[in-house]
């Protein structure tokens, strides 16, 4: 009976958040039309849908955004533009991945606004001191935090730390590649995927509430069995976008 009740409660939790189809507002479209964006970034837009992603999260002027693992700054540039001169972006990069910090530094130096700071830290570490944030942002990297080769990360402690870094009412945004059911650590490392239910369970355990799910990167043709770097599926994986909120009280 307890097992059935737990399953029912889990199913209710997964179904409780409304599905949001993001419409790209003019400010986001303008930020992405910036001619200073690299050709590589533009080439990735068709598969990554940055306009829908930014619109779903609801980035606005004056916000403070903590971006985990910018990976060269694909989202950093439009985030900088959207939060504006009264906002700020704290880019948190790991020193574990070769070339990541240097790529971020190059992007940040090229930005017209001086509202982005870079924290280069060991894998899984978060800044000891950071301004209270409106948004904590992770795209396609939550699963990496579970790969032992990169470093050991206590995910319960990590998510609690994110909770403490956000303002009441703040957003914890996670976008990642869908997996088939609950994956083992070995499967996550091999496929670079993580199932949505595991992410929801772990993040809600830290005190967050799932507020919305974006369907703009759902791709039913992906059966979740191939690794994300497999050329047959690369750039066409089924991905979920989850917006969690830190309760105001």
C-alpha cells in the first residue's frame, strides 16, 4: 500500500506543473539578433532554441542570474543583454574542463556591458559569496554533476546550496537530455542523459516547488537510448525544461 501511495504521489508531483509553450518576446529576439554573436552560436540556434528557452525562464532587466558552466558563453551574451546595466550575471565555470574558463573569459571581454563576472571553481563547487539571485541557470549540465570522472558532488547538498543562493520566489532553471527511466551513474556517464523524474525528485527534496515545464525541446523521435554525442541523434535529443521556484515563505 505504501509503495502504491508513493507512486501515486510521485505521479501527481510530475503532473502538477503546467506545461508552458514559450513565445519569444521582442527583447529576447533582439538580443539573439546581435551581430556580435558568433557563427557557431547562430548555427546552434535551430537545435537549442535559445529564444524559447530565455522566454520560458522569464529573464528581465535588473535580474541577478547565476549561470552554471557557460561553456564558452552561448547563453551568457543574451543573458547579459537582457538583465541590462542594472542586472548582473555570475558565470560559474569549472576548472576541470580544459579551455572552458578561457572561452568564457574571451566571451565576457567582448560584451558591450560590464555586468558579467566569472567564478572559476573546482567541479561541483559554488561561490562562497554571491549576490542573492533571481535565477540559478543550468542548461544541459545537471547530468554532468553525477559523473564521477569529473568530480564527486553531493547533489542533495548542491541543491540545498542553490536554494540558499536564491531570493524568495527565485527560479531554479534546469534543462537537460531525457533518459529512459531511472538511470544508474554508469548509464548517465555513458549517455550524458538524466531522466526528468530524478531531477524533479532531487530538486523538490531541497525545498523547491516545480512551477512549470517547457515542451519546446521535446522530440518524440528520440528514444533516449543513444548517447547525446552519437551523430545520429546529436542536436536532436529529447530535452525537458523545468522551472522550479523557491517559496516566498
